[in-house]
C-alpha cells in the first residue's frame, strides 16, 4: 500500500514540479517595453539629459555574431533612454559618444568547458571620442566605463543573457556618467 501511494504521488506531482521550474525553456517568458515621446517633448528633455551617439558595437565571438551585434545595437539606445540619456546621431553634436564591446570566450577546466561573457561600455566626451583606426596610445581616456563579466554554461546566443548583461552594463555606465557630469559641473 505504501509503494502504491508513493508511486501515485511521483506520477502525479513530478511532472507538475518539472513544468513549474523556471529552468525549462517552455516556461521562459520575458518582456520589456519603452515609450519614446514626441519630438517637441523630446527636445525639452534633451536639454536636461545627457546626449550621446553610439559609435559602434563590436562583437568578438566565434560563430554567428551578426544577430548579436544587431540586437545589441538596437537595444542599446533604449537602455540608455531608461537610464536618462538620449541617443542622437553624431551630426547633431551630442555631448558624449559610446562604444560597446561584447566578448565571448571558451575556457577549458580539464574536461569541462565554460563560457566567459564580457560586455563593456565606454563613454567619451564627444570631442575626445576615438576615431576609427586611431592608435591606442593616441586615444584619450573615457569619462565613464562599465564592464560586466559572467562565467557559466550560457552563451550570448541567448537573447536573455545579451539583454541582461547589456542592461546592467549600460545602467552602470550611465550612473558613472551622471557622477562625472555632476563632478565636472561642481569643479
């Protein structure tokens, strides 16, 4: 009788337990949305918010990197907007310029392989931003930098991983930018 009840319990509740687990791809869901205001309201906001242009998104990953680069380039202005910055084209003379680097490496621990994911956001004053192909020793230091690294089984091929790392990195860089702006204003 005991085994019958135990078997019935396992048959009925084990599938429910497995399906309620967040680790299963079947149950994964995430969303985020933005609202961007009309042009005349946006012009009023630009006066109070730092403006920047996105210089480039560079992806260093083995395999298909075009989709990750496009996804990062499309999401970056929205994450900057969430953190109080407005991304505008370079010909409108923004205050700052940003560059995003995405790197994925495989690390071997004996017979196990892990992935190291790193995302960096560098923000320069617009006039100090490095030109394309400028030598490293001639570049000026950025005013704000943020870098997040994670090591695990996952890859940037997961939109969730890309979105989460980009969100954290841009948020941290935007906070540093606000601090820089406040310190330079008080100096």
